[in-house]
C-alpha cells in the first residue's frame, strides 16, 4: 500500500515536529489536537521552525509555503478517518492512548496503519485496545527530538504486525527523509535500551565518588568523542523523564542496570529536573552554568 495521506495525533513538541516533517516530505497531513488553541500553538512552532530553515537557505520560500499548505489542523477524529497512516504523539499515558485508539479504530478505514511515537509504553498493550483486524496494522514509529533535524526513526513491530504493513512503514520512514531502523516491541527499543543504562551508570559513578559532575562529563566527551557528557544529557532529556523511563524499563526487565539510582530519585523529589526546571546536575539559572551544589555523602 502506498502511503499518501498522513494523520498526526497531538501537536506538542513531537507531534508538531512529525507533522512538519511529513508535510515537508510532500504528504498531505492532518493534525488533531484537543482544542483549536493547541493545534494553532503547534502550527506556530512549525512556522517558526520553517522560518529558520528558510533563513538558512535549507528550504526555499516556495517550499515553505507548500509545506504550510499541506497542513490541516482539526479537533475532530472524523477528519482522520481516511488517512493511510496515523502517527500518535499524545501525552505518555497508556489509558489516554488506549481510549484514543479505540475511538479511531471505530471510524478509520480498514487499511489505516496506526503508529505510536511512544518512548516507553508497550506498543502491544496499545494495540490490544483495537479490533483484531487492526492489530496487524499496528506499529511503533519512534522519532527523536527535534524531529525535523534528527535522522533516526525506530520502526517497531509487535508479535502480530503483518509483514507488508511493516515493510510499508519502513518505506514510509525513508520517504520522510529519515533512516529507519527495525526494532521489536521490547521496552526502550534499541536506543533507550543502550542509552538509559549508560546514563544511569554515570549517576551511579557520581554517587560512588568515582568522579565529579564535570569530570564524568568531560571523560565521556573527550574520551569517547560524544557530543555531550551523560550528566549534561540527563539534564537535557529531563531527569524526571529519565527516572520515569528507567522505572518502566526496570519493571519490564527486572535487571539492576535499569534501576534508577537513589540519587536520581532524590533529585526528582527535590525538583531538580534539569534544564526545564533551571537546575539539575548543573545550575542553568547562572551564566556560565556550574554544577549544582549537592551533599553526596
Ligand atoms: N519529548 C521527547 O523528546 C520525545 C521523544 C520521542 C518520543 N516521545 C513521545 O512522544 C509523545 C508526545 O510527547 P511530547 O514530548 O510531544 O509531549 P507534549 O506534552 O509536548 O505534547 C502532547 C500533546 O498531545 C496533546 N493531546 C493529549 N491528548 C490528546 C488526544 N487525545 N488527541 C490529540 N492530542 C492530544 C496535548 O494537548 C499536547 O499538546 C509521548 O508518547 C512521548 O513519549 C517524546
């Protein structure tokens, strides 16, 4: 099946990026939000991003206009009924996602592929909320922030995904200009499966006094050629989000390497979420940033 018409659920950080990417790649894209105000807010973010690309000369003013013209905002599920694929990027809440999928399953054409952008929930558990026929047409498409710039998409299949649906979805990922990698529905897929234990280990190293915040970051940056150290990365992702994902992965695998270290838990309890709250391993309220003073022993 050739995918032509794209639906996106949610126009927050990820939904807006996905919608922009789809429309830029030439797909007619309908975006559903819970209120008109919210899809308009998302579209304003898209407009800003397109302006930046145009100013840099990455896209022409004509391409900017064409992308805009391919985007439609709505609050109605009915406008998604004839989409070939619907990519869901609503809040990370299983109940909310299942309710949404149940509603969509009842109105979408039988061929519509359902794709979730979840980072940590089980695709299989969401799939289970839909009818038996739809279950073969259910996948994960995990994009990375910021979506218009990040090349990777993890295309995830469950034990029931039909082979042709999976191949069509991988091809669609390429048509979006991304590099798709294939992964199975095990919590964390490929990237978080490898990245999360690494980030948690860096916090354990700090806890155990192996090195200071700055030295741990510099060691991994300069010793491994990583663009940023693991503690800076944690602040960037959000320590609350990191904690939440670690908990879910620990529940799935019951392995110590996924267990959130006590220091991470205490930083979250203390409101040190990273960049978004102004303080995490570093204090961003001052320029230049310095490590946040913490009593570690
Ligand atoms: N933030 C990231 O870096 C990142 C990366 C990869 C995947 N994800 C996943 O993407 C999803 C969205 O994350 P986000 O960071 O964009 O969140 P966000 O909070 O920025 O956006 C979520 C949006 O969904 C809307 N929404 C809620 N219920 C809805 C519904 N029933 N229909 C339509 N819209 C609805 C909300 O109004 C909100 O605007 C989550 O599943 C998250 O795990 C996030």
